[in-house]
């Protein structure tokens, strides 16, 4: 729950500007564990989305957070498997609107895991 507390303020409002900071604070070992395997990544994402829904984030807010996280990963992390490489390539060639649509799809993909 600690990551979500960093991006949702005390009034339950989403603070997208804090997403990068929360990701930067994540333990590198934990980050490697999550990103090493695409199934693990989807499972982790599904748990975080479920948590975000319990604190009241709607689908659009989830997509905005996913978009921010995907942008961070594309910029700061090397893909660790074929699926992540494909997502990174799609992200890089997509317009902001297409990235947002891809973020919605990533949320749906993770939700289907839960």
C-alpha cells in the first residue's frame, strides 16, 4: 500500500507528479523481481490496480497513473523480456493519445489477471 499512499493525497486526490518519486524510491531488487518476468509484472500491476480501486481511483485515473508509470519505465528501465521490449517500442512510436490508449489497455490486461 505504500506506493499508492505516495501518489494519492490525504483527500484521496491523485498526485501524478509524485509517481516518478515513488518509483525512484522502490527498492532495486524488488523492481528487478517485478520486471524480470512479464507474468510477475502483470500480477504486480493487477494487485496495485486492485488497491487503487479500493481507495477510489476510477478507470481514467488508473490509466493516467499507468501512462505515467509506462513513460517512466520506457525512459529509465531496460526491458528484461520480449513483452517489455514490445511495449517499450510501441510506447516510443506512439503519440501521447496512443500512449494513453495503450495505458487503458494495460490496465485492462492487468485487471484480467486479478
